[in-house]
């Protein structure tokens, strides 16, 4: 007597897998800031600058994000790397600095803020992916800048840059920065440098935001993308694809 075997699953397993919905890789990627951030000292304070592109894999999740975060009235933080990691560091440091100010009855110094950022970054270096720049002004040291790259290294510098666009800027800043720059000269340098990185680095883009910090307070400035300098082979801005297509003559056979 011939027996029959009942199969509970299809013979061709690939057919079952093919029915599953396809999801692109970028939809599962964490939000990150393939970024250009920087800070520059000038004669009376500090100017910090950043682009505004936040990406999820190869997808631009936010083209107008603000990567310069306020820690206290006189200290700001430029963020690069994982958006979630850098945001949680800034939230913790802002809370600790608020408690510190209440207990001492005076504003925290820039070095105190940078030390807290360094401590959190170093103690959690195996879990965090964040490159940070702390800048600000206080009555003890004037304008000062501290770079805290991946791993929690602590560097006091006259200028600093970070993010994926920073590799295009080190030589440029070594040549262009000089001690004793005025506010206008320093801000022009920041805008020019971030614009250059945006032109070369696919992870940087959008607009340029700057924060000027000095004894008088804080001033935020905004530079729209279509107002930034264009570099060499960059394509001029167009209103639509129709504008591009109308400039090219049709091929004649």
C-alpha cells in the first residue's frame, strides 16, 4: 500500500521568502549627522558653526536640523555623530550644569561644561558615537573652545572642526585662521569653511547656522543654502528639472 507524506511547509522555501515585504536598508539605519561642525576663537569671543543635514543611511532625514545646542546662557555645544547619542549627552550636561549653577550661585565656566561632556563621553566610550565641540565665554578665560572627539579625548584649541566634512578643512583652517581676528572676519571664515565642506562632503548640506558668543551675550545667525558661496564644479541652483533640461539642446540624429 502506497503511503503519502503531508508537507506542512512549501518545498520551495524561496517562494515564501519572496512574499515578504521589502524594506530599504536606510529605513533601519540610525539617525546620524554626517556633519560639518566647527568653532573659531576671535579677539572677543567664540564663533561656532554647523551645517544642517541629518541623514538616515543614504536618506536625508532632516535638511534643516540645528546642531548647535545651548548648554547654559554662555556655553554651547556643536554635535556630530549619532543624533541620539549627542542629544542625550547634551541633555545630561545641561541638567548637571543647572544644578551646579544653583549650588554655587554663579554661571558655570566653559571648562566645567567641557569637563562634564568629556566625562560622559569617556566613561561611555564603548557605547556612544559622538564627536563634540564645546565653546563659550566666561569672565575667567574669555572665549575658549574644547574639542571632545570619539573616545572622550579633551583638547583645548584656538579652533576646532569635526564630523565627516572636517577632513576637507584641516589644511584650509591651518592656512586661513589667524590670532586676533575680528568678529566679522571670524564669522566669514566659519561660513566659508562650512560651505566648502558642504560642497565636498555628501553627508553635509542644507544651511549654515552660526552662534556668536562673547561678553555681551549670544547672537544666532542663519545663512540660507542658496546664499552660500559656490565652489568650482558645483551646479548652479535651479528652480526645477525643467530649467536644467531647457538649457540642453536636443540630440539630432
